[in-house]
């Protein structure tokens, strides 16, 4: 096997031994001076990481009058949910004042089709490349590995053309456009997400399936299993672990995406992050900072929820998908 | 019959992925490269004037905005490097002091779940000169502190760096922590028995042992820096003036704001070349790692 395969393998499995018991558990002693110094330093760093969250949360509950007093660390007095409601329901982006709710539902609508498309496509591709005898598999894997690193801008313009009306084709006098005609719709964004995540997800699935013992495959083949039958009856039930890791990786990266939503979203089909950016950047007059912070929090809550509930899988996914960058 | 189908089904199942790779990646890259040699403006043109094929690239070289973007790319790369250093320090301390490991890891990693747009919006608010952190420092008497970074073209880039370090350090900490844990624990005991000082232990033993982890981190970081776009939009939207433009921003701007397809394509091709220049060491690195592993075996 060529080298690229090892890189991915290394980032997915071998390097991530986060939870391992120490070989020599240290004897419990009183806390030493050095330990205290380290803990104090770590606590200061933790404060650096937490301060922004504290400031966003408190600001979002303040009234604009209190914000104008200028004490950014003060607790909200009086505490009000108005900013949250306004951000959700009637914050203005450009000339439309529909709040983030439109973006939220758009993001949800983008999420499901693109999850189904990308997971379906890349798990089957990874399975075929890992466990079946395909002659050009190695060449294809190498090309996929390169594709996973390509910056989006280099394929942006052709993708815009292809998801739009497409290219005019003249076939013996019979003229038509070869394009998907989904530009500016929810489907357009979902399809582009599935396309762009295909290389890296395929590599992740392929590395996982490569670890399945060959005995299982030969037994399944003896049992006269067909390609699809083996996949559905044997491989899929064994993939629960990798599926949840990839699922979480995809949910967070689709939810947090900005550039694809901006490029392929039309008016009224933009995902939440694009609406958030519009609300915050295109304000006229004095910005409603409490509303902006509430809007930012509303956008950040779904991935944060996943992180705090399914943290272990999240970290695994983010390191496996690291090269996605 | 079954056997014949099982022979062909894998190839058939690969057709969609193959088609996507050939059209949306390989084809699209060649397409963009082709467009970069044409005079396309709002709409694509497919005629190349061979006497003047490099006009887009010539213009790019003379464009001040592009020069600024390239300089900022270097500044952002060097500044973001702090995330690796910071990540390593955090990982080393967490690894030494096992108390509270889970808690600290959770705290240092949570910004990674937050999108760069949200990160940018949050930091933009903290950099606010009238109500943000600067105002707080001034109100407690520290009037010499200037925290209004985003308003000045000299310091706006540092603001972006600070926010990206905040968002990304946890990731490098996680990679470093994994690297540290894979180091044989006998080394720690041996060093303690020999009375090696902590500094020497880290600089002369641990860091050299983790050179692959560091290189991986550096390459991942550089690839991320080339792609940096969201954070710039959310924090400064390229301003003040053009002072926080980066290549990714320049390319998108050339397409949307200037409606210049050929120009945007040329900028994207340069981005691809920069990525390739970073990507090549990764391939070499893995080859090197492979050889090191075989030599050990």
C-alpha cells in the first residue's frame, strides 16, 4: 500500500489514544507546589477560553441601556429575553426582517438531504474500495486523497456553472444545457456539500472497512452473498461506530459552513450562518449588540450541544476529518 | 450469474464517486485553469489569446490587493503558529498534571465546535472600542491599553490571529496530547532517575520524539490558513481598506464583487499552487515516516 493511506490511517486510529490509563499510576501524595503552579496556569488558560462565552451569554441577556453603560463583564440587570426573541424572530438582514428562524429551518433542510447523500455515497464507495477487488482502487484512492486537500475556490466557478443552467451542448443540431439546475436552492447547497465531503469521508470509511478481517469477507462470499447483500446484512451492522463519528463530523461541518451557503444559497435559501453574518455585518445605525450575541448563540447551540453530549465522538471525528481543514 | 454480478457490482457502485471525482474535481480544476488564461469577465469565454495568455496573472502581480493578500497569508500563517505552540504547552501541562484532565480538555476544545463566523462575531464585539474590553480596561484605570485592534490597518490582522488561535488551539492540544500519550512511559521514569531537568527533558527528548506530530500539525495548520475566509468576513470583512485581505477573500471578491471570472480563476490557480507547495511535504513526510518505521522494525 502506498504512503498516503498510512497518513490517514495514522490520524484516524493510531495517534488517537486519548484515554489510556498510565502504566505506573502515581502514588497519591499531598499536592506539590509545582502541581499548584501548573493548575493555576491551566486555570488562567481555561479562563481565556471561557471569557468570550461568558461575555456573549451575558450580553445577550442585557438591555441596550445596560450595554451602553459600557461594563462588559457585568451581569445582566435586568435580565431580559427580548434580544433572543428578536434575534430569532425579527432581526434584520439587509431589507428583510425575519430573524434567524428562516436560516435555522434552511440549515435543517440542507442538513438532512446532504447527510443522506454524503453518507450513502461515501460508505458504499469506501466499502467497494476496501473489501472488493477493484483493479484501479489504489490510483483512485490517491486521486481522492489529493481532492480532499483542494481549496474550494479552484472548483467554485465550474460548480456554480454546473449546478446552474449548465453548459450549452449542441449534439447534431439538438441543443440543450447540461446542468443540474439546482443553483440557489436548498438542494443545490445539499448536493455541493455531498460532493465536497465525498473524498475525505470515503477515505475515512475505506480505512475503517480495511480493518475488517478477510475471513469475514470470504465467509460472506462463500455464503453466496452479493455485493449489496453483504453490505446491508454484514458490513452496515458492523459500522455503527464509524457511522456515528462521521455523522457528527458531517453535522457540525455542514452546520458551521459559511462559504458554500454563501456561494450556492439564493435569497431565502441561505443557511443560518450566512443569515447570522448578514444580520451582524449589514447593520445600519447603532448595532443591537445584545441581538447580535443572541443570534451568534442561537447559531452555535446545535454544534455545542453535540459537543457537550457526544464529545468523544466529536473529537474522533474532528481529528479524522482534520485534513478537511 | 451471482458470481458475475458480484464481479461487476463493485465497479458499478463506484461509478457515482468516479463521476464526481472526474467532473467536480479533476474536470473543474482543469476548467478553472483554462478560464484563467482567457479574458472571461462576467460570463465564461473559451477563447485563449495566445499572444497574451498570461494577462490575468500579469494583472494579479501588479494588483496591490493581491500583494496585501499574500503578505497577510504569511502573517496569518506565522501568527496562527502560536496555536501549535500554545496547544503543545497545554497538552504537556495536562499530561504532567493528571488532575482535572477531562475538565481542561473539555474547556480547551469547545471553541472547535463553534463556527468561525460565530467566533468572529464574538471577538468583534469584544474588540468594540466603546463598550468592549478596551472600555473595561480603561474604566479600571489601565488607560494605556489599546484594544481597538480591528479599527487600525496595522493591527487588524492581529485581531484575526487572536480569534483564530482561540478557536484552533484546542485541536492542536488534542493532537499533541495523543502524541504525548504514545511516548513510552519508561522515558519519563528514566529521565527522573537520571535527574534530567524538565526543560532539557522536553527540548532534547520529548519534542524531537514528537517531530512527526509537530510536522503534521504544521501542515494541517498551513492548509487551514490558505483556506481562511469565514473568520475574515466575520471580523473585518477585509477592512479597514484592504488591510485584512487574504487570497481566499481576494478570489471570492474578484468573482462576486468585481464579476471577473478570469481574474478570480487566476487567483484560485495561485491558491492551488500554494496548497500544492504545502501538500508536497505531507507526502514526503509520510514516505519518511514509512522509512523510519521500517528501519525500526
